[in-house]
């Protein structure tokens, strides 16, 4: 039986105005929908309309004053920092993005669908509990995680393959052993966090796994890291639910970064993410759009992830790992074997 896969989208997401010439533009979502149609996948997905997040859901991860600041932009244009702007309808779009992820969590936990792709904007993983930054107003994935914990889950895995480190998600759950946060990202690069020795604090020590990557990594490096580090650690955590911050800016064509991942590489990454949703997770996985700014790359890469979610076999061969990939994996084994013996060589 083919997996039941949902797609969350809404016209309101296209009304978030990040500013003229901004790379995080409405056309990104149109590109994803085009990519799904051209790949003949759209009709195989269950299209669902998101709901707005409640204030209660937002304040589980954000301070009251943070929510109030974003809400104060309703009906006007407001620039938070040089990179991040809200337009007249951005608050409503941000509510819908966060609420859509929370609803996607409900849908998979209730067994209505097996997995969901949330094509939402504004993105979220840079938003900290008290800070808007990096194109992000509310932390959509964090809202979804907190919603799952509120429902009684004890182990939620977050995997972040955006080229930028998800500093907001890390900050919100840094001391929480119920949430394992694994991030692969360019380093050093914006926002400057995500060093390998940032491993969590207190009860959460060992439950932040940062995999900093040098510029120029492609399918071979990402494939090795996700197969040999991310997937084993993720499965060892034995999650009840997996959320994925799906940023497609590691693509070779992306204008904001210097990685060399192709559509095939994103399929490999998605396959590894899905492989962690075994055991009590029972395949329950929610992918949430973060970055990715070349429209054609975004279209084809999102379609590749959807193919994996639908359970299609990948016909392409695995890129052979080279010296760089082997060196990265060895470094990560040494750094994380203390917390996750499964990665010992």
C-alpha cells in the first residue's frame, strides 16, 4: 500500500511580503507546486488547508512580547533587521505557517496521513524564543514539536538540512532531552552558530547534534553524513515523531550558499530522514519548508523529496564517498560517540 502523503499550502502564504527583491519570495511556493505537477505527483498528494496557530501554541516556544511584536505589524510594513521584514499580511501568514505545522502533527499522530510536506512561508528555524531573524517570524517546526509534546509524546526528533544552522530551534530546545535536534549546515556561515561542540545543556546535553560542513560539499558528502551519522543517531533516539526542517539552499544552483547538492542528493537525505521514523514513529514524518532560493532547483528538489515520501524507488546510483566525506564522518564519530555509541567506528 502506497504511503498516504499530505501537502499543506494556502494562497495567504504568498501574501507575506519580505520586501522588494528579497530571495524569500512568493514564487518559491509556486515553483514547488509546479515541480510536483511536472513530476506527476500532485494528484497523488492529499492537499490540505492549514489553520492559524493559537496564541497558546505560540507562547509554548516564544515569549509573549515576541508574539506581540510580530502581531503589531498587522496591516503595515515593518523591518525587524536588514534581512527580515513583515508586510501588511505577514502576521496572518506566519500564524497560518505555524498552525499548519501543528495541524500536520495532529494529522499524522491521529493516523489520517502517514507523512506531510508543509509548503509554508515565512520560514521559521532562525526565529528564537525572543528574536525575529533570518527571514523567520515564528519558529514553525518548534511550534509543531511543542504541540506534539503537549499531546503526550516523549521523544521528538528534528532533522534540519537547510544550509544555514537552525539557531532558533536549537535555542528553544537546548536543555530538553525530549527533543533531539540534528543539523547539517555550512560552517562558518550565517548565523554563526552550530559548532560541533554545541551539544546541549543540562538534561539536554547530547541531544543537540551539529554537523558543520565546509563549503563545496555535494551529494557524496551529504549522502555519507546522513547514512552513517544522522540515520543511526536518529534511530537510536527511537523517536515517536520526526519533523524535518527542509531547506533546499544546499543545492548547487542556489544563489545564497556554496554547496553542491543535486536533486538526487536531496532524495538521499530525505530517505535517511524517513528511515529514522521507524519503531514507535511508525513512519510519521512532517517536512517543513525552510530555505531554497533558486526556483528551478526548488521545484525539482521538492519533487524528489515527495517521491521519497511516496515510497518511489530511486533508480540512480549512490555517489561514491571521497576523502572529504570520510574525514567528516570520522570527525563526527569522534565527537558524538560519547552520547551516541551507535556511531562508533
